[in-house]
């Protein structure tokens, strides 16, 4: 149950993918370690704390479908993930943490890059400008009027999450390969890299403002 965060450098992409697929929670590129590692560790610890809080509720009836509408406010993400994790009592703590990480990354993308239209590549450069634009656009129309919608479907064998924003979208065909060496080292591409590593299937709609990801629970034999 101890979360593991990788430090990746050029040439370690295959190792990073294998580690994430076997249970690591996240990674921080060595090239931006000084400014990124603390932020990454805080993200993992926060989600781990929500997981610990949700673990005390084990005998609740498991809903099969849930739906939410969120403002562009990061403080809403943690409680939402904790609520969703309560619907997965049959899943291991490792799986719950990785699913929570995938949801967290997808919601940040929907809020910041979808609804607020703040470029993701700013995270690899001027952090101050990145957050300045976020704060500014949270007060400006049409950005501040947009919502994020979350639909979740659960069973003991699968989890399917669909996250939609009201931004202009993008062409999914233009998404750079998140597993390529040059992109693994970029903070801006980490979200999709983690989502694809953690989930069994990831699909974007044609407009590019909706992502649907599914995880199939491993069989008991493979879990052992």
C-alpha cells in the first residue's frame, strides 16, 4: 500500500511504463525535478489520504452509475475521487490509487486545458504564467461559465469513467505519443501518459472535449 513515485530520465521510458503498469503511482522527469517532484508527491499523498478515508466505508451498497457537474475548481477533485473510491470496495488499494490518479489527471486537463484553454506546454516552462492564466480565466467569460461533467459506471469487474468539458476541443489525431522518449520527459504530457498506463482502454471523442477510460479488474489469479 506504499505509493511509489518514479524519477525518469532519457532512456528509462520502457522501465517507467512497466513500473506504472505494475503499481507505481506517478513519476517526475529528472530534467524538471527541482520544481516538479514536490508537486507530484503532494498529489499522490493527497489521493492516498482520500483513499484511506474511503476505506472505512466497506459495506455500503455499490451504485452502478454516478454523475457529477463540476466548476473549474481543483479543490473539488479530491472529495469527488474519495466519493468514487467508496464505490470500489472489491478493488485493491493499488488499483483504487491508480484509478484515482487517472481521474485526477483527466479532471485537471478538462478544467485547465479544456474549459480554461490554458496551454499544457506552459507547465514545462513558466509555471507562474501557467497559474496566472488559470486564475485570470476563472474570472473571465466564456471560460468561467463552462462546466466539467463526470459520468462513472462501476462493477466489481470494471470501472468506466467519462469526463467532458465545454471547451473548443482538439483533434485527437494530433495528440503526441505520450510514451515517446521526448514526451515522457515533459510535465505537460504526463497526464495522458499516466491515464494510458493505468487504464485498459482510453478513447477520445471526435471533437476532443471528452475522454472515456475503462479499467478491467485483474482476475484473482493474476492479483496473487
